C-alpha cells in the first residue's frame, strides 16, 4: 500500500499546477487582441473604401445630370410661357383629374375690369345663422363691477 501511495505522490509531484502563462497556479486566457484589432482595422478600411465609392458615385451622377441639362433645349420654359399666355388671354373650362368641371377661366384683363367695376360682387358670403366668430366671442366686454 505504501508503494501505491508513493507512486501517487510521485505523480502529483510530476504534474505542476502552474500554467505556461503565469506563475500563480491558475490559467489566464489571454484575449484575442490581435484578432480583434485586425478585425477593427479591416472594418475601418471597408468603411473608408465604401465612403469613397459612394462619393464617387454621387459625383459621377451629378456630372451626368449636368451634362444632360446642358444638352437639353430650353423648350420647357417656352412651352410654359405659351400656356401661361393662353390662360391669361382666353376663356376656358377648369377640370379636375377625373374630368369634372370645377370652374371657368376668363382673360385677366376682363376679370380685373369686373372687379374694379363692382368690388361688392367679391364680398364674402354671410355667415350661417347662429354662428359666432371666435374673435367676437373672445372679445366679450368685461362685466361691470358692482358697487
């Protein structure tokens, strides 16, 4: 029995408790600092390259639009001026998107003449019966003090 005990004590002596990292008898798992810094550096490079790519895409699109505008004739403004002139000098019907008539138009000079001849025709309609204007309700006179 003592041989077994001696053999066990010899085995215990052969196995040190000290780890290869420290002298204190316990293991310390070192953080993967190099892996983490490598990952962060790679992500930084990817972000910078992506930002440069987005900027270059923006610049190329704005250059493309500028070149298209420079080559396009100025017909839109001319067409708009013709439409405005037609609306200001002719009679017509105003319709909504579904085609329902919502009003009529007249030459601006004729409308100006009608307003100057009879300004009362453009007076607001009277309010409905029983309606009180909020300003009138808020400006009610203060009650007189009792003596």
